[in-house]
DNA sequence: CGCTACGTTGATCGCACTCAAGTATAGTGG
DNA sequence: CCACTATACTTGAGTGCGATCAACGTAGCG
């Protein structure tokens, strides 16, 4: 149609792949769950981390691998996917710098339940699960912070269960786009641009739908003037309208 | 049809409603996340709890209420339900003695996201969220344990998201019954009896379906000889067959 | 014994999945 | 710079699972 452009995403340019450089301390000290620790404590914690870089599409780990590390994103984007024997996957989350993933509990899960894949150039900091556990016991404030974040993720997952149970694809897609906008949105001339490679397939795996159906609903949203979208990108142009579409009627 | 019986559930008889009696220490010391603490520590923690009893059907709290307490089940069953404007609810979980629910994080959620309702005579121990937070910071081992449990619940919620996204109602129901059997099952002459009042509605709200569809699939399961069921109760009579029905094909 | 809530069964309908055949985009190598 | 190819996206037609609406059976309680 008329007003579609080509790849306005800037992530690969904006985020230089600086994984080997030692701004690790800088990154660690900005982590939400290390706030409150002294610089010295963070420096000490820092020694237990190892950094690792990933190209777009590379896997950080696969579901079923022995779960031995907690990882924190320094730069880039990572998606978490639950697999299925029949090839229909579920995209659990797209993570941004400062977020952790992987193995929280050494006792609990022996293997990863999901696959972690880099969406862009990504730098990940890794910590052995046992070291993480020691860290939690030494700094209770960190443990509480991690618990807070995990509890919030549980809330979000439960909300998603609810939506899958009661809402139409259209509503779930609108909701998902809004959430992505909040988390990854960057205002610009295209509207609120979702700063990550985002294919129809990804949206299908986030909403429990199919590529074709998502494509149809996206076309509809675009016709209504609520979004703009192209190959692997989406921008929200009419937030309020999308919110209305995501809202549930009282009936 | 032929072989249906009437209410084999024994919960109300087996669990005397002993909420006012002070076996609280006993109960607290058996909690998974207090293991490792000394009797004296537990006695001290005990002072901050208040007990409260509920009749079947009574509400422990409503979604939207200010979230000020962490609660632990001493005896009975509590279900957690997320509401919906249109009346289609989602049953998140059925909790048994020793399990906690409510407000984990004082900072985070100001109000409860779900409603908690007693299914049977139930005794609940309540702790102010602030006191819980202090407890977590004082006993890091407890914090780690709570984190473990929360992380596991997150895994389960994500698994449920996956199932809602890819599986049929029949498969989801089979899976749900198996999970309930594991958690609440009691072997007897009827098979593995799920020891809690469990209506078709509840199963519908657990699987993201409707009463009518659940009724149909339950009839089918019964005809196959996999379960027995009546008003508000279910027993599994052929575990392996149910497992096969819950399993996902490779292609 | 009747009332209420729970459960069953049938008929119909529509959302979204599936299969299929296209078009557009971006990266690649000449 | 442009053809070439791979991958992403679009659109159409047909189908089926499960929701909805409706009516009736059944258990248990007061």
C-alpha cells in the first residue's frame, strides 16, 4: 500500500557491540537488583561474571541444556521461546539490557525449560548458579529484589493465561503491541517504534496464533491507522485506539 | 449412566476445622520455606502471624483489595481466581496446606490481582507484608526458598501459556486432571480421587474452556474408562491412558 | 418434597486454523 | 547498480473445533 517504509530500526547501529570492553562494572552497578550495594561489593561480585557475545540469531542456550548459569543482558535483545514437538512455539518474553534469565535455582531445575536466542548483537554476563545462590544468601536485599521481579513476571504470565482463555486474537494482539511499545518503544516520526526485529511469526508466538491470522489483523490495524509496519518492524501510530481495541467490554 | 456414585470426598470430615487451636507452631515448622530454622526462630516468627478461619465459599480477599498480607494455608483448600469484566473467570491455582499466597512484595503490587476463595473449611495464617519483608531480609535462606517456589510457579504458568496456545481442550483437560491428581489425589477404591470439591465450572476455568465443553469431554473420558466423576468430584481410574491423552504427538 | 445448583446433551454458528498461491523486501553476487 | 534468491508478508477459500444458546436430567439441601 501507500505509506509503508523500509526498516526504520536502528538497534544495530545504536548499540555498538562492546562485549569485551570492561564497562561491565558500569552495567552491573545499574542493574535493578544490585542497587543499594556499595561500589566495592559490586566490584567483588563482578569477578564472578564472565561475558559472552552473540550474533543475531545465535542461541544463548537451548531448552533441555543443563541449567548452570544465571545470565544478565548487558546490551542487545534476547528472546525466550518454549518449544513444542509439533513446531508451534511460544515466545515467552523479549528481554532488554539489565534483565536476567536462565537458572535461578540450583536445586530446582536441572535443565532449561526454554531456549534463549539473541535477536541482535548481544552481550550477556554469566554467573554460575551456585555463585548466584551464595550471592543471594550474602545480600538479602538482592534476594528480595530478585523475588520482586520474579513475582512480577509470575503476575504477567498469569495475566497472559487469562487473556488466552478469554480474549480474541485481535484483542490479544493489541495488548501485546501495547506491552511491546511500553518496553521497547521509541518515539519518532513513524510513531512509537518498537525497537527490535519483530516478525509476524514472533507476534504469532506471543499471542498464541498463526502467522496468517496475525498478518490479517495487522493489515486491519494498519488500515485503521493505528500502526505502521513492514518487514520485521512495527510502530504504533494511534495509542489510544489500540488501547480501546485491547480493552475488554463490560457486556 | 451405570457406575456413578455420590460424593466420595472426605475432606470435610478428615480435616477438622482447628483454626483457633494453637498447633500453629507445628504447622509453621513444617512449612517448606521455614525448614532449617531453629524452633526458637520459628516461635519468634509465629508471634507475627494471625489466624483466620473461613467457611466453604467464603472469600479470603477480593481482587482489587489493598494487598497487605501474605497468607499461608494451615488447613483446607483455597482457589485463586482472576476475574473478567464479562464473567469468564480464570482459575489460577488450588492451594493446599503449607502453600502461601497473597502479597509477596510491599513495594510492588498495591492491590491483589486475583480473588482468593475457600473451597472447604479453611484456616489461614496471615502476616503483614512489611513483617514478611523483614523476615526475608533477616533470614536469607527463607528468601531463597520463597524465590525457588515463586520461580517454579512462574515455570508452571509459562507451561500453561504454552498449552493454551497449542493444545486442544481435550489435551488440556487431561493434563489438568493429571496435575490435580498429583497434587490432591488420594488412592482408593474409586481410583485416584481428587480430594477437593471440583465442579465442571472449575475445570472450565482452569483449561480456558466452557462448562458445556468440559462436560462433553468428561463424558467421553468416562466412557473410555479413564475417569469416574460425579457432582463436584473426579477420580482418575486409568492414569496411563490419561497421560497418553495429554501427551503431544511428534508431528 | 420441592427448590436450587450442577450436570448433560443437542443444534447452530463463527472465529481462527489450514492449505495454497501469490507479492514484496532485503541481502548477495555478478 | 541490478538481477537473483531467500525470506517475510499478504490474501483467498475451505474447514473444523469449540463457543453459544437452549432445554432437559439429576443430586443434594433445607
